[in-house]
C-alpha cells in the first residue's frame, strides 16, 4: 500500500503514514452502550426518579426514547407505576370514605 499524500510505501495495517503523518484509515471505535449522551444502562435509579416525580419520568422518556432507550424505558416505567399506584390509592380512599360516610349516617339515624 502507498500513502495517498507522499506516495511512499507503508504497511497495509498502518493507520497513519510513518513518513508524513497523514491519516490513512478511519478509526472505528465501537461501544454500543456509550454515546454522546452517556452510558445507557437503564439503572433502577431512573425508575425511582420516575416513580417519585412522574412528570419528570414522562419527560425523560419522551426525550430519551430514541437516544437512550434502556434509560428512557426505566424512567417511563417508574412514572407509569406511580400513576397506577396513585389511581388505585384514590379509588380505595374513595370507597373507604363513601363507606365511612354511609355507616356514620346509618348510626346517627
């Protein structure tokens, strides 16, 4: 192989010409878990953040769903679980309150 800049012969595995210093090949760095936005691990911490602050979890899910899918999924799951828990607690509280009001009215009459 010959250097495209100086024309001298170089090793075929060379990335840079040893004679003139011109880059001969593109460097390929492969790391599927790392990008410009950090590591996409999908840690449980993002799930807890989404659970305790569901609106933040939803926003992070919408922002990161394409660039950090694992982390986005965790934040979204935390937000979804939080909303479901709040809904169930509200239903149970409503039922208990209704039963309490009805039984109190029955006792007073």
